[in-house]
C-alpha cells in the first residue's frame, strides 16, 4: 500500500460517510480501490467507521446476510478492539492520537465518530432483531413446512378435481429491502458521477479559457520583445554608423589641418640682417621690406627667432613671397634652407609639439563624444528594460 497522509485518510472516511462508493472515491482522489479498501479496513478495525451496505466482502458483497458464525466472530473482534482501545493497546489509535491534526479534520473526525457510534448502535439493534426473527423463524419453520405440505396436498387434490380457483392467479413477490438499498445506492452513484462529470467539464472549460488568455499574453509579450530587440539592433547600427561618421569627420579635419599648415608654411619667409624693431613688429617689417627692396607686402604675423638676428614672417599670398625671393638685396631664403641647424631643430620641435597638442586635443574630444554616446545608449537600454 502506498504512503497516504492522515488528511487523505480522513477525507476518504468523510466521503464514504457521505454516501460515496469506493470507485467514486478512487476517481476523486486518484487512488486505487485496493488502497481505499485497505484504509477503510484499518479504520473499521479501530471502530471509527461503519461500512456501507453493498461494499462488504464475502457474503455481504454478494447480497447474502451474515451467518451466525460470522456474527459471533465480528462481535468477538469488536469486544477485543474495545478492550484494547480502553487499555491503550491499539497501536494505530495511539499513533493517530500522537499526530497533530488540523482543527477542521478533528471536527470532521468527531462527527464521523458520532455517526459511526450511532450506526453501530442501530446495527446492533438490527442484529438483535434479526437474531430474534431468525429464532422465531427456526421455531416456526417446522410448522410452516407442515402447513405448506398440507396446502400442496390440498392444491394437488383440488387441481385433479379441477376445483382450484387460485391455480391460474399470479403470485406477487415482495422485493427484499436489500434490492431497494442497492437501487438507491446506484442512483446516488449515478447522480454523483453526473455532478462530478459536470464539475470536471466546467473546470476544464475555465482552464482552457485561462490557458488561452495566458497564450495571448505570451504572444503579446513575444511581439513586444521582438520590437524591443529590433529597436536595440537599429540603435546599435545607428550608433555604429554615427561612430564611423565621426571618424570620417576626424580624418577630414586632420587632412584639412595638414593642408592648411602646409599652405601656411608655404608662405613663410625667414629674414635676416634686420635690427631690432620697436612697436608693431608686422608693420615695422612691412616698412623695412618696402624701404630696402622696394616690395610692398602684407605681413600677417611675424616672430623673432634667436632674439633680434632672425625673423619669421607669414606673408599674405604666394605672389608677394615670390617678389621677395626674387630680390637679392636682402638676405632671404626659404624655410628649409635659410636657417641654421639649431634654429631648424627648434622650429621642428615646436611644430611637432603644436601638431601633437592639436591631435591630442582632437582625440580627447572624440573620446568624450564616444563616452557620451555610450552613456546615452546604456540609459536607453535601461529605460527600455
């Protein structure tokens, strides 16, 4: 027998007391009939359950009354069980008393015990009446046999003479009480089955509706998840495109800066042999060039190199620089050949420093923009989640 909890046992007993058969209890609780039969036998031995008619084994199950020998054995067993329960020797009752039972089960069990006691009293009274009836029947059986044989002889004699008025009459037989109880139990079983089937169908309908609603919700959630994934994918692609665009812009800016620097270097002129110029250096250099070589130029910027010995002048355009280069009165030369080694090295270092600072500044800006884009992407993802 599989392990069954005390709550399930109490439930089996309550269902049995309410009029359910072993088959109905087994279908309701999902247990086999053998298990339920064993549990009911065990509880019946304790004295808390009275079996229903039509569910006993042996002669009672077949619809036959108990023999006097079986009644004596059952009464003897009941007396022994009562003595053991009073002395506290019944292990099943002791185990059941030691276990903790919920309040509802205790109340049900109390009602079941009271009903079982009342039924036991009724059964005992019925058994006593049946015993008295059987004793009376045993005493009357001899007289009945004599009367029946006498009646049969008389009926045979009258039938031979053709004077029996009751020969062709129909005999009415009384159906025993047991058949009525069986019919009532069958009707109750049918009603219980129909009600259980109806309830099961209603539960199945509700479960199907709930399952359909859950499926619809799952479908909506899947659609939302797909849309969110598409949006995230689109945003990632957009972020990658923006990053590529920023990199292209950076490269274009670097190229433009290099070209601009080349153009600026192309119009640079180094002038030597000019003394100190006071005031505005650009205006003073323009006046000096116009006075010495007769060339009018526009100087954007002018820097002193090696104190007052050399000057670096940025001319406005290439034509003016060309005119200066053609004149030989003033010692002019190009940037790549008109300086000493030390001046060239210093100027090269200065240019490299300026270029590296510009590039580092641009890279820093790019990194900050990338970080800002990454933060925005993370915030959007968190907001979507």
